């Protein structure tokens, strides 16, 4: 026989601002629906006034003393807040780290193509990680790698700054560039 689902004994957690009976303080500073300050009132009186107008008493500044409450429609208030958060999320630009791999004995045309990609990434607002890979006997000529990364640094000096200077990790040399 299947067991019935468990029920939580605690009430569901309400997200967003407290309103009406969830306001636990005795007195609140009240602002009516038109934005007019009604002064400090008893919470019960403020709830009755809000109900008389057909609105809820919503806590808008809980950390002030006494807390500031306003006559609002809770559903509409939550909807507007959610809409505002979604709009902020849309305009937000996340910064990615793009990687460009090179070799110490790179040819000039290949270097130009890689640098074109680096400038494109930086202009889009992304960080660029430049990885220089050493193979076999190239490890004996690490100065060539440092010279190449210094050349990259000079070529993008106007649009980017070096966030992590060249360092050797095993057989790779890494450098991170960020937009200015």
C-alpha cells in the first residue's frame, strides 16, 4: 500500500514584501495610494483604512523605524517588481572568457588572424585568455614565447589591459586580457 505524501507543518514561505496580517509591528508610517503621507498609525487602523479603499497595506521599507507601509494592490506590486527584474536581467551583459591559442613560432599571417579575433572579442566586452603552447624542444626557448606575448600586449594596448601577466604553467604560457 502506498504511503500518502508528507505535508509540511510550517506555513509556505512567502516571497516578496510583507503585507496586511504578515506585518508584525505595532505602528507603521503610512503612505496612501496617492503618495500622501498619513503619518504614524497603528497597524490595525492602517489595514482597515487600506481595506476601505480596496487596497492592501504593503511594507515598502521594513528596515526604517517605524517601517514604511503603502496602500497598494499586492498582486500588481509583485507583478511590477518581477517585470522590472526581468528587464534588468535582459540588459545585463555577462562577461565570457574567450581563449586564443598560439605557438611560439607563429607565422605573421596566422598572428594577424589571431589578433583580429582578439580585438573582436575585446570589443564585444569579453575577456581573452591567450594560451601559448610549447612542444618538445620549444621549452628551451621560452624567451620566444615571452616576446610573442609582449608583442600581443603592445598590439592591443589601446583597447585592453593585462589582467593576468604571462606565466608558465607546465608546457603552456598564459596571459589574460580584459577590455579597458
